[in-house]
């Protein structure tokens, strides 16, 4: 029996009070999971101290050395021992754990680091001399005089030397270094007015692996500049700004165009009151905002900043402070979805510049062909040359397409998508713009136009419902029944009529007509799962949108159909007037724009 239940004791257990060293090592397991966690805590302390410059130095993935230098307010000599005591902090007074306006507030980071590594703090505050203190394995040293001009220097060496078993669970130096870089980048995005440098001294020569100089200007200019530094020029050029608010909750940041999607969720950064977080609710809202533009295997790129009264969000959920809990989660989710969709609608037909870049990369100039320097003739010279040619020249039919008569009035090319000049392979429209050309996938473009038209019609006229010949009774648990009946009005607007049937059962009387025959019980189960996971349901709306997308696909201009010049130009004008027309219903681009300078470079005309 003892072998089957090894936790059973033969003697009466004795309750003991753990010593401070053991308590700190246990607490460190929650706060300091890996070197990146230590860097996060130390950099956040520097930001809370009002630093404008923060320098981080690491060695061997942070296992042997982590040094953080800042120019913040510093710590007075008599406060240094207290700073290394558990639950001692200058961030809060303990009277209100909901009104938290700083990164740190628990008072656990420094004593936890001192319990599992060798930690020294050298600091100087205004009006005081510099001092230093050290702690190793939880054993605190004496405060000593030191030399320092301003701010604080924190050295953490031999991390986890006091708990060597933890070292076995760390990853390679390269992986830990990458995790540290990710932490520093997230904090750099949270504070665009602060300078950050990250230096790796592992090799023979120290190398700066990340640098972001402090930005200036207003918030949006500073954010845009910082995101360009951290995420690169491609994101900065292919993201639309966000600025929305609702009931005391604000949303700012940048959302990538749908055609700038990623193959994995690697470019999604979320901040709540300036704090980097990884929150399932917010990630789900971000995914929902792009649900109408991306296929399931693509992921949006976005940097979102949510601002609200600190009392409306609980950041004291986990010691690592990476999770938050909103007082009204539905409000936060709704703001993200509506804010992103409104911003994407404002982008109109715009597609990401990476599409044209990839297109240019696909071209291969003839090898060994000489490059010539030639001047581009003016528009007037071209017109004169055309007039001088034989009358039938402009009517020539190309082998693989149709060449239209050049327009006498070049003003038509002033449209964003230019003027149609021909159709090749009965699927691609070639249009001329003032400074380049546009290639349009006629089927993909018209598919998005029809889809948007169907959605507008449904929004105006509502979702038609079909009555079931025999209403379907679905038995649920009491809590599931109550949650479903709480959203019965929302379901009715989508054509699903549900009413109580006594006890914990519900009766489904009508379903959306556009869905055809449905398994009502399975649909109700899906809706309940989404209510449980996100607090609201989009399952029914998503299914309806999927049907509309399929209808749009079958009702759009097919590949292989010849189009007249007027038809092609009408399609271009409708694309310019329709939001989201830069990508089809599956997130693929509907057109590619090539600048004339890039085309000439392909042919050596530079």
C-alpha cells in the first residue's frame, strides 16, 4: 500500500518555518525563470527610476554576467540594504494594489536575484555619496563607499549558482541571448524616449547586438521611429496608425497591412499601460480583427498600446507580471477589433510594399547583357513618335495579350491604380500610372469587391432566417444555458433564434438561411466554447462571412475572360473606392505596383 501511495507518511508530519534563504530561492523560481527574466526585472527598475539611457551587458547568454547601467535617480546608501529585502519597494505604499502606475511593485526581484546569484548594486542619488552593497546566495554584505557619477549599476554574475539544478533546464547560450534581446526590444518599444544598448561580451571582442537611440517629437512620431529601429523599415512602411478610444480605454499603435502577414505569430507586441504583456484575450482580439482578411495559416503583424485607468486592470496576476486581467474584458476586445478594422478600412486599396519588392526579386535580367545609359523620352516626345508611326501600328495584337491604343490624354494615369493598357493571359490587367505600372489579378480583385458588396448588403438588410420545420431541443448545463441566453439578442441579429425550453434546455427555432441545413447542437456547442474562451462569440458571424466569401468567389470575374478597356478601367476605379481591395478574401495581394525606376534598373537603364 505504501508503494502505491508514496506520499503517505508513517509518522505525524511536523510544520516548520522555512528560513529566509529558502523562501527567497522558492520565490526566485517564480520571478526569475531564466536570464531574460532577470534582465526584464533590472531594466524595468531602471525605467521606474526615470532613466533616459540604459546599457545592458551580458556574457554567455546571461548565465555568467548581466550588467545594467542607468542614469536614473539612484538609491541612497542607507536604503541599499532595504532594497535587497523581500517585499520592500518604493513603487507603492501597499494601500491600493489596483492603482499601480509603475513596472515593478512587488519588491521581489532584487532579493530573488541575490538568492540565486551573486548580485552587487552600486548607486548614487542626488545629494548623497555613491555606495555599493553585495549579496551572494542570500548572504548580505555591508554597505561600502564607491565611485559613481550618477544613477545605478547592477551586476549579476553566476546566475543560479546557488540552485545548480536550475542551470540544467536553461537552453543554449544562443537561445538565452535571443530571449534577452527579445525582452530588451519589447521594453524599448514601450519607452521610445529612452535610449537602449545591448552588448554581448561572450566572444573575443564585445559587440553591440541592439541599439535604439531616444526618439523625439510627438508620441506617434516617436513610436514610428522606434518601431522602425526595432522591427525594421518594412514594418514601418507597411503599417497603419491606430488611434481609437471607448469608455475610458484608449488604443494606439500600428497594425500591419493584411498583405504584410507572417507565417507565425512572431511580430505581435501588446502593451497595457506601457507594460509588455502576453495576454490570451488580447491575442484573440488581434486575430479576430484580421479574421476577414487572412487565411488560417497567416498571422498579422501589429504593435498595440492599450491605455486605461490602472484601477480598471489587474497586473498583480502573476509574479512575472506578464499577464493582466481587465475589469471589462469585452470592452478591451471590442476596441481592438473595431480600432484595427477602422484603420485598415482607412488604408483603402493599399497593399504592402513587400509585394512589389518580391515581384522585382523574381525577375532575372539576361545574364551578360550590356547595360546602357539612356535618357527617358518625355511624354510629348512619345506622343509625337506615336503619331509619326504607321496608322495600324497601335492596333497590333500581341501574341500573349492585347495592346490598347495609347491614350491621347495622359491625365487618366493620375489615378492611384492608373489607366488600363492591356490584358495578358486573360487574367492580368496591365495599367500605367504616372510613375510606373500596376499588374492586377482580375479574379482576385473582383472577388474582394463582390465580397465587400455582399457584406454591405447584409449589414443594411440583416441576415435572413429560416424557420425549422421541427424546432431542435438542445440540453445544456445550467451555467451554459444561462451564458447562451445572455447573448440571445446578438444571435437573433445573425439569424439564430434561441429561446428557453425549461430547465437547462434551449429550443432552436430558426437558423441563418444562408448556411443551409445546419447541426444546431454542434453550432450551439461551438458558440459556448467561444463564450467560455473569449467572453463573446463570433462563431456564427464567421460562418456567415465564410459563405459570403464563397459566393463572392463564384460570382466574380473568372480567370480566362477577356475584358474590354472600359471594363478594366471600371474595375480599377472600383478597387480605388473599396476598402481592403488590396488583398483578396484569403489575404493574397490583388495587385502589384512597380515603379518605373525599378523597371528601368532591371534593364540597366540607370
